[in-house]
């Protein structure tokens, strides 16, 4: 593509202009081919149809550092620059019709340029660009927001067959070039403008980095080829891209993702860049069916081979020496003898000739069968047990919960997790019901009827029976069915409203201890535990504490009793999954302590009603009971010399500084580990991580799962910035912030995040970007979405709650995010918005997403929005009658029921497609997303708009555009 006489080379940075006192031009010494957008004198709004003046190219200046995206900020000053020549973007020509969008006012007529300023290139839209017109553009790793492409998916700018969002007109008609003299117009400060003019001062939203575009580019560039893990320090495809992994010596990104795949060689360099060095590890991640589970290696009684000094396990990076008789540890450099039974000759390259026959010498991830030395008390563990503990107080009975749960458990017990090809699960089950007292049930197979034993002394909890409490499901099937039939009847007339909580967990743990096994408690609980008992709580919900120094107390547990209890549970390998059904405040911050510290999960169904919520609850319960869990687990992360693990985030307990203890760990949970330098690193040898997880499988087998990853090391900051992963960075920053609210005021936490982000970007600007006007915001190519995603974290309910967000909701989300993986935090903070009627009905693929902003909604369309926990179907007021009929089986928009949670099953292509899409989105997520139908202009629309994260939020959170301006100001302050 030839623009203004310069040929555009590969790897372009992009700079965006929005209204400083400069006319826009190439910055001296900037990267080759900066795409530059026009800018305006301070205090003077651009004509809207031309909010970004024009896109031009710069002649090559020098070899390109890492790709960058750049902007020119209205907050900025800077010397005037000559204007750039080049074609205009569609919808941005001089004098074209103005785009009617919210947050914009109509534009003043464009004015003439000063004499002698020529605009070359057509003032209308450029012709569509095909690859033949783009010599030298390479496909870019994380999707570049670079030179103007051809038709861009899901953009507001019209292209053939594109949706037109809102009432955006087609391309502007060519007009003779106009002239504009920036110096001839007085420039009032922004705050002196009358209110209706202030909103004019805007960037065109299409001219700032789009998450949708980056995701789309990565899918196109990296979704077709398998990701082969043989090369050190490769950045994997984005979590939003479907790709296959071929393990050739490094762990799959499904198991480990890093914030950067190139670590600075020195701590000074790391401090300068401020990029956190962290890994998000998901040791038991579930793999797609096309990928093989890790191989299990059995070394017999001698057990797995390890380094004598640092205890690292044998892996592909170990170096065999002396003809194969010894090996040098890649983590600590210690030379170890190879046991005779493990000896093998080396080939001419120094590699063992059996390397490809042994998973631990050729793969990044594998498992060892553990020997008895790896077991508690030096004896192999028994298979684990599940105990179902059911609240039978008045609330639980009245809502229909107890009847629904007992009915479901009858069939669900056939689907307990099992190992490999086992015919039935080895897991035993037990049952407890409770209100102010606890009822244990004997369901021994020899009994004709179940027997109940009541423990009313909740202050000194004991288990009244051992034999007959934990049983094999198939042996005791008849007695268990009889019990589940009787429980709802036994308590049908209860008037007991008070409940206990801590004694229930204590009882379950004591039962597992007596049976000498690990296991999981499934607790179904409805209200604040106010009965006289250990762990009794009081209502301390106080919204007046929000935005004060005492706000942190809302996230802290009320009493230390639950931490002590959790510690005992971890020692026993007792994990707790909590299902909450509150009608009012239940103090989630305190009740979730034990699930959080034991590696368990919390599920919350506020104001539970069987008819509305049973599908969501039963779906979550089925998945929770069936998922594969590792029990009584210990995880340790080892690193090669030079860095070490210093901080850990997730659902677990730590009694020392190195071992992560997990009473239970399932395939959804992650542990996030931060690393710091303790010595200089070496570019040649790189850096190594090894995650070792020791756990008991569902069949009672003791195993070690090992994941290895090799990273590059760099002496140039440019290499660090070229190999970062923004999604993983945001996952780490969110967890860091969500832990921070326990000890610091929320405002302090928010400011810390903004400062760190500004330091990361300022360091890049100062050390990696070529010199340019201060009026430009320049972002590293693979971090150009950092501002938009960080803004979503800052606006989240934990850090900036809306008026309708309860204290319990905030505590619930806080503990949920703590163990989320990168894909989950990605969609949680930046929800997906899918237009449903734009793509052809017969198309089997998901419709392409659009940006999460109200500007993207057309009132003639229907949209699905999902964030991993919520699912909304937004219906525009002008949707065609035929579409309404096909989806809702009513004849007009006004007849659609707002708040509907189930779509009618209709036999037509549109209904089948939308219901199929909803099912497919639910299948991708770890929790069932309940559907809510929202009509345009309806009161529920406020809830839906809360998730349009690019817009300003009601609770005061900035829009994406405003936050970019704010970040630019912060960066300029740091640089000056």
C-alpha cells in the first residue's frame, strides 16, 4: 500500500491522534509506517465525521523496535507539526455526513487549511485493501492494530455487508479538499466550554485499540496451526483462540501461562519496567478431546528420579554427562549419579537414545506414580469420600430446595468421578442434615431403613457413628434412596429458622478423620448462622463503610475461628464446596473462608426459587460432583538459579513460604505465582520453572504431576515488551488488587494499579519507542489492550461498586476471581457481545462479537452478552416482527416478557440457532449462566448496561476513551 509516497514496511506501530494543539504529523524518528490520525487545536473539537483526520505513512527511519500502538491525546501539548498526507478512513472524510452517536454532538462545518497545505489522496474512503496491495506486512503474533486493513470484522465503519450500528451513514461523498488554519481559531480550555460542547472533544472509538479486533486477528493468524511447545520462550496464542497444542518439551499454555515469556536478566531492569513476572498455573486443567492427558510413568519402588540437592524431578532440560552415567540438574547445576536401572547410552548429540520413549525426557507435562514415601504416615491412602450436608431449616424447606436436592441426589450418585476405565467410582458417600442441631444417618447396606442420630451438643462436635456413615453407593443404594425420600417429609413442618455453620464443617472433617481418608464436603446453606455455637456470626452489613478506610473490614472474616477450622481441614485433606441460598445478608466474606483455604468452591443463588433457579443450581451441582479432583495435595514451584517464587494467589493454604497446600484441587482452579530475581540471569541458558503437584486421585492413587516451562531471558527492554501476554497480566493484576482490598482502602488499591500501568507504559515509551511528540500516547503492540482491560478491573464491583451491588456480592466475586484462569478473567472483565441477526441463520459458527459499548447496539437487532457468570439477551425496540415471532412466539415487541429466563422451544431456524448458541456458550464456561431477557428501555436495561464496559459506568467508572486520556496524562507526568 503506497501512502503519500512511502512504502509501508512490516511491523508498524500505530499512533492515534485526538485533539492536542498540533496539526498531526510523523514524529521525528518514529517507527516506520506509523498510522497517524489527524488532531485538533486544544479546546476545539474535531468535526465529528472526521474525529480522526487521516491515516498516513511515514518514511522508514530506522529498524523497528517492538511494534507499538500510538495515540495523540487531548490532554497533551506539544509543538505544531506539519500535516500528514494520505487517504482518509471510511466515515472520516472531510465534510462527510456526521455520525450520529451517543456522547457526540453535531459537528461544526470544517474550515479551510492554511495556504500551501496540500492534502493528497482521495478525501473519500480508500479502496478495500487486499493482500496484494500490502507488500511486506507480516502476520503478527498477538494481532496487530497496525496499518489500515481491508474490511475489519465487527467494526462500526461501514464495509460491504457490515452491520451498521445505530444510525451510521455510508461512506462520505468525495468533496474538494477544505482548508483549516489552527492558529486562526481561539482555543478556550476544555473546562471553559459550554456543557454541550465539552462532549465534542472525543476520539473516534474505532481509532483506539479494539479487543475484538485483536482477538479476531489472533484467531485468523494463529488458530489454524497447532501450537508446538518445542521452542523456548514462545508466546502462545491468546486464550480466546481455539488451537491445538503439541507437547514437545514445554508444558501446554492450558497448564501454565506467563505474564512475559522473556524475563529481564537483572532485577534492576525488572524494577525499571515494572512488568510483574508471574505464571498462572492450572495443574489439573481439562484438555480438549483431541489432546492426550499426561502420561503416567511408573518407576516402581525406586520412585521418580530427582536431583539430590534441590529435589527437582527429572525433565527434558536435565543434561546427561559422562556417557550417561551422571546428569547435571538444570535448576541448581548439581551433578547426580544415574541409578543403574535408569542408565542409558547417549547418542552423538549427547542425548539419551531412549529420550523419546520416556515422557519425562521428551514432554513438558507428565505424571509419576508416587511411592509410599510420598504418603502420609508412610501408608497408601484410602479412596476419598463425599459428605452431603443439607440445611433443613425453615427457609430451605419453604423454598423447595431440600426436596429438589434430595430428588437430584438419587440419580446424581451414579455419576461420581471414577478413574480410567473403572466400572464404578471408589468414592464413598455420607449424609448429614442440620439446623440448630446435626442429624447423622446410618445407611449401612444391611439395614432395612436408614437410622438417624442427633448431636445437639454443637460446642463439642463428635461423630456418633463410624460404621454405616460412609458407604459404597451401589451396595447401599436402597437405603440411600429411602433416606432421600424421607428427608423432605421429616422436616416438612419445621419452624426452626436458626442455623449453625462451623460445627457442620467440624463434623464432616471429624468423620473423614475417623475414616482415615481425604474427601469433600458439599454444604447447602441458606442463612446467617446466628444460633449459639462456635462460629456464630452477627449481621455487620454496613454500606456507610464504602469509600472509607474501614471498607476493608467488609472483606475480612468476622472471626478467626474459621481460619483455624480451615487449617484443620487442610491437614485432613478435607475440601469444602459451599452452595449458598441467601434471601438476605449471610456474610459471604466469613462463610467462604473455609472453602477458600481448602481449595473448594462457593456457589451463590440469591433469593432462590425452584421454578427460576433450579436449572442453574442443578447444572452447577452435577458438574461439581462429577469433576475430577486431586485430594490432599501439595504443590511446589521450583525455578532455575536467578529467580524464585515469592508470592502466591488462589484458593489454598500455606504453612510455610514454599508449599501450596490444597485439601482439594479441581480442573478449574489456578494458582498464580509471582517471581522475583535473586541473582543475575543468563541470556543463553534462559530461565526454567517446574511445578510439581503431589495429590491423591479419585481412586486413592498417590501421584505426582509435573509441568516444566523454559523461558527466554533478555538484556533489552524491547524484548521484554515484545513477549508479554496482556490477558495473563490482567489476571495477575486483578488478583493482586482483590487481595489488596483486605488490607488497604479501595481507593489506594485502584491508584496503585493505575500507577503501575502508567509506569509500565512510560518505561516502554522512554526506552523502546523512537522519539515523538509528547502529544502521542504510544503503546507496545502486545500491550495495547492493557488500558482498556485495566479500566474494566478498576470498574469491577469489588473496586467500584454500584448502588445495587451488595456487600455479599462483592465478597463473592472477590473470592471467585482469586482462583480464575486467564480465559475466565478475560471474559469476566471484558464481556462478549454477540449480534444475533447479522450473520446468516444457516451459519454454524458463532457470530463475530462487537465491542462492549452502547454505541454498538442497534435497536433493530438482538444481542447476547456473556461474561462467564451472566447471560443477557438484549432485544432492540425496532426488531422485525418476524424475528420476535420466531424467537419468543409473540407477535410484537411489547408482548415479550422482560426478565424471561427460558426461550420457548420453537421449530424454526432462528430459534434453533439462538438456543444452540446459548447451549454452546454455557458449555464453554465452568458455571451455568442463567439467561435474562432484557428489552430496550426497560428497567432491567440498567443491569445489562453495567456490562458495557467501554462506556462510563453509573458508579463513576471512566469510559475507555476517558481512561486512555487519563493514562496518557499519568505517563506524561512520569516522563517529565
